[in-house]
C-alpha cells in the first residue's frame, strides 16, 4: 500500500433509483467528498481495492487521496462517515476503516 493515501474507506454507491450513479465507477475516479462536520467539500482520488470497477449499489473498499488535506488535520477517525458527490448530486456514502495519514487523526489525550 502506498503511503500517499490518506485513508481506506468502505464506499457504497447509490443506485439510479435513489439518484445515484447510472453507470459503474472506475478506480481512479475523483468525486467530491463531504464530511458531516463541515460544509466544505474536497475532491478525492478513489483507488478501489481488489477491483477496477464498482456497479451502482455495490460496496467496495478503497484507498482515498484527498485534496486540501490541511483543512482536515486532527478531524478524522475510524468510523467517520462522509458523502461523495458529482456536483450537487449525492452518489454514495463512505465510512473510514483505517487512517493512513496520521496528521488527519483526531488527537486524543493520554
């Protein structure tokens, strides 16, 4: 695994009936990411683990490399949920399963 990635997440693409994707998503795809604690969105490269494409309605593990990571320093943790979008349209949901960029992790006092 390359250390350029910020985290690993489980992604679920919404289906067309629910306003999601109409076609499969390809690894390397770059949707907008929006975390529940902020109004700011950032784009993120998604590189699927174990597959090159994901059909609408499927769930996949992916490595994500975000733009604007400095804005998210000390704000993410395993279990943090987010939406991913194409413009204003929500195309799916994600949940962080492992943080690879430790700068992003919420600091806990010991």
